[in-house]
C-alpha cells in the first residue's frame, strides 16, 4: 500500500514538472489552471502551417542559396514574430494608439528588413526579393480592429496582399520554368504559404481580426521578457487606433518610389503630417477676385492633377494573371513599363483595365484584346484573331505588329494607333471619340510613319429621302 502511494506521488510530481516546463501555471485549489499556449488550437494550427508550407519554402531556398535563401530566412522570422503577437494579444487588453504602435513594432522591423534587401541594384534574385517583401504585407491583417481603420477584412487583406506579390512570383515561374526546378518549387511554395495557407488559417481562426484578452495588462512594451500582470478590464471600448506612426510595411529608403495598395494607405495615414499638408495652398494670384478672367472655371491640367493624386483610393490591387486558362487579366498596373505576356495562344483573350503610365507587350497571337478605362497606357501586340477594342480610355497608344481584322475605339479621348503593313486592311470603327490618329508605314524609302487623323466631327444632310453623313474637314486659314 505504501509503495503504491509513493508511486502515485511520483507520478503527480512528474506531471507538475512537465506543466512547468511547458509554461503552465499551477492554479490554486478549486481553480482550473490555464492551458499552455501550445494547446491553443489557433497556435497549434499556426505551427502546422509554418512546419508544412514554410518548411517547403525554406527547403527550396536552401537549394538555391544566395539572396533567395536570405530573404526566405527573413520571411520565416516575420512569421515567428507573428506567432509571438498572436500569443501576446490574448494576454493583453485591446491597445490604444501608443499601444498598437508598440505592439506592431517588432513585425514592422522585420518587414522593413525584407524591403531593404529588395532595394538597390537589381540582381539575379530581384524577383525573389520583391515577391518575398511584398508578400509580407499580408501579415498586416493583425492591425485590423474594425472597419473604421479603413482596412479590408483580414481574409480579404491576405488575398489582396498576395496579388501584389504574385506579379513578381509569376516572373520567377516564367523565367525558370525550363531552367531550374528549385526556383519553380520556391515560387509555388511561396504562393501555397499565403494562398491557401495563411488565407484559410485567418479565415478559420481570426475572421474578424486578432483576439485580445478580456483582461490583462495594457500593451506598453513589445519585449518578450515584460511580465504580463492581471488587472481589471478597461472601462468602455477603446477608440479604434490608427496605424503606427512609422511606415508599417515599407522601407524609408523606398519613399521616393510610388506606393501601392495597403502600403500606400499606411504610409499616407501614418506619415505624421497634417491631413491638410497635401492640399494646394491658394495664393493671392489664384483667388477669384484677383484673376483676370474671373470665370471660376478650373483648367483641365489642374483637374487632371487633382484627380490623379486621389486615384489610389479607387484602385484595386495590381494583377497580371491567367484566369481559368482562357483570359489574361491585367489590372491596376501603375508606372510599370516592362509588363509582358509571352505565354499565350489564339484561344485566349486579354483584358486590360484601370492601368496608368504603363506599357504592356503581348507576344504571340490571341483571340481578342480589350483596353478599358486606361490612361497613358501603351500596348504592343502581334496578331489578334477577332478584334482589338479600346473603350473609355484617355491618351493611349496601341501598336499592332502583325494583323488585326477589326479595331474598335469607343468613348476614348486621345489614341495613337500604329498599324503594320500586314494590318493596313483592318476595319477601324470609332464612336464618341476624339483625337484619334492612325500611323502607317511610309510607302517610300523613308522609314518614318505617316500620320492620319480620323474625323471626329460629321455633317448630316437630308437628301433623296435619307440622311447623308460626311466627315468635316478643316482647312487652315
């Protein structure tokens, strides 16, 4: 009997020691002890995500080496910090302005490190560095504290952030498709980490944002050694905090370059400047009472510049992807001069939407090309089977290097259309459009282009029981 009692006591002591090692606390009698973090289903699922998807990515990076391996280690560090934040959040109250800034600081530092690695002179791993750095904006879902912040819901934010990185990830797949399987594996593993990996994880455990403790200490420091003391819950809900005062997911070295998506929103809001600092100051010469014309009409250039400065609010994430194997989608590309589609066939279509100050080259024959709501967009293509359509555009340039049976221009202001000698027989249809110029190769030995302006004004006269429409030609005088 005595031996049996000693054995039971030894087993109890061993169990208590195991709980102590795991970080569990022994509760007083009559109180249920809290489970260690490792038992938390959300943390366990996160560990599984890191072990599987991130493990696959790291294995491919180790085979590649160089900068690809370095940026992958930084990415792994960011996920490790994210786990620490998830654990820490459950021990803390929902933070205020200063608390949120401190809470996100360690994650911000790691992501700035990844962004800095992608800056500077282009190397052979440039696409790897950009894909990795841009993808880390997906981890900003932890900053979601409600719709007042202006962010998308956590699951949607992860999807949108990946679309920003997928442009460079697809470049890796195209570049190394027939050269090096390790790079292809790295790109596929990176996508799997976010889609469906992180997206499904956030959707399953944090669809409405990070889970904060109902009681606990306020977020005062991000140090892992700071003890978390129990305290009474805060009175009343805290105000929705804005993003931190430092750039959350962009490096300071990159401030001269254009920001896109959530990076631009964080940078704009958290710059610390007055909200009116970006507005134009009205000087005395611009006031209506001092103007010579006093018409109050806003010049076209002023209107255009003002619209473009706020256009980022309406733009979605940039896309360059093949959907369902049949449709190439190029959307919201801003200032990208080297966009290329080189893996296409005559059954596929190309839809270009909402792009500005960019150039797209389509290599190969496609069925149809549509350019919709683009500004200062250049498009170069070889052959099109059906038609090339230009709709709702402003100041675009389109060049056909092969053949195109039909070209349609609708509701467009300013279009330079370059035709090759093989596409001179194309049928060109215009409607509600102005400033349409078609350039064709010179017939003579000179290699210059001959420019022809298409009529935008017509005269209609009733003759022999029907209206006859003729273009209006203007002569200088």
